[in-house]
């Protein structure tokens, strides 16, 4: 049994006010080609198919074209669940009719209780789909007190295990598809928080009884707890915090005992997401020679002096420049950020000294501090006289 695990397509997403639909279409074609070449039994999409609950028409059209190619041209079944970005009801529209065509969309707890069944030479494989949920939704469905995400997922897993017994599938191999945040997972800036203060985290061992767990939500490919409890990651880099990540889809193999291993198949983006660092002169020179100058770029300037029209000038060599900051400011702010009390206790001369050091790389001399103190004192006196 062979599955292609993918997630977090976020169709319709904008990156710094720039539509990513052409980039997403480019990558989805690769996913279709990989599924066909690998002759997978099914594709599993673990949530966040769209980027928002009411997706733009072009995003719906792209999904429709992709599913048509997979189902009608290649005959590859597709199984997907709703994520926290999806509108569950909208994504699940027509799901009962579409299932006959090979497309399974699970966006409710009622649908979760019926697995997608496959058969290979070793017997049945049951794929259980757990759509994105929060404690309130689970509490409402079961009529029980559910206090947090951990308890919610434990209750849902219990329900699935009860269904396994009711359907006589105890000896089958079981795959779970879920969209959640596992404790210890590596985050990115582009993921929408599920709650505040870490209460959204789920223990990976909650899913240890399954032969493979296909997860969505975190954008970096990774596994937690066990090798078979795994995030496929997003199909594109959706923030500059992801610029060093390698995007891929996961090919999952099951043998007669269950999990038999995975392979990551790289995805090649139409435009990469990169961070370039250097002085204005260095970046302008590098951009003129850069064969990938049309990538999505964040520039970090190392200049200590003021640079006029920096964004416009860099856009001449990097047409898709998305963000610009001073590396000196960023590194110093991250390294020594005062807490609220320390900030309130700082004098105007302290703040002036910080600014001077960030711009010039040097500390105020004693003479300069004395001059600053005198000027500030005179300004305060003038305000008192008014």
C-alpha cells in the first residue's frame, strides 16, 4: 500500500500582497506527476486546502482542475480533511456525492466515524479522517466536558477505536489523518495560532496506536514521538521564516505489519523565498548577476549610514523584493530586548545612546553624553516655561 501525504496547500494565499496562485499551480502539477509516477493508491491532504474560509474563485478553480486531473485522468483517489483555515461546511459541500467519484472530504465528526477502506495483498487498510477541531466543538458533539485540545483529541481517538471494533477492523492497518499542533513541533511565522499560551498542543503519543499518522498544520516537514507520526509540511514557503526549509511531499509505504517507511519527494517552487544580506552596493552588484533574481526576496542591509530610496533601488535588480530591513537593527533588537520595566526606567539619554549605537556601531563618548544631557535639560526647561 502506498500513499502520498501532503497538506497545507493554502490555495488563494497572498505573500506580501502578491498572489501565489501561479506558484501553487506550478507545484500542484508536480504533486499530480509524482502521484502518477509513484502509482500511489491514494493522495491524503491533511487540511488547510484553502487559505481562508471563503476562498477566492480562482483558488476554487485551481482545486477543481487539480482534482479533475487526479480523479478523471489518473484514477487516483483523493482524501482530504478541513483544517483551521478552511471553512468546513464550504469545503465539505457535496462530499457524499463526490465520494462515489473517488474524492473523500471529511469536515465533520459524523463523517469521521466512517473510514475510507482499501484492500491490498495483505488485507484491509482503514484511513480515518479527523478534521480540525477545538475543545468546544468536541464538547458540543459528544455532550461532555472537554477542557483542552489534549482531552479533545483523546476523546476523538477513543471514538475511532470504538468504531474499529464495531466494524470488525481490529486486525486492519489503520491510518489517521489529522490537523493539529503536536507538542514539540517546529513552528513558522506563517501558521495561524490555534490558541494562546500553548494550550493547543497535543501529545504525539495520543496517536501511537495507528500505523501511520498524516498530519497537517505545521509547515516544516518533521515527525514527532515516532517516525510514523509525521507532518508533510506546506507545499510552498509562506513566510521568510521558512526560507531555509525544503518543501516536499511524503510517500508512505505500508506492508503486512503496518508502517514500512517514508520517502520525501522534493517540490521545486516557481520562485524561491530567499533572504539576502549585504551593503547596498554589494546587493545591487549581486542582483545584476543573480540568475534567480525574480525570487521572492527579503533584503537585510548592513549599511551603518542612511540609505536613500533603498527599496526602489533594490527593486531594479530584485523585481520581487518583498521586505527590507537593517540587519544591525534586527540583530541587536533580538539580542538585547529590554522587558517592560527596564524600558520604563530608561532615560532619554539612554535611548539616544541606543539609537546612536545602532546607526554608527559606536557608543556615545562622555563629551557627547554631556552635550545630550545639556540639550535635553534646556528643552525640558523651555517646556516648563510655556
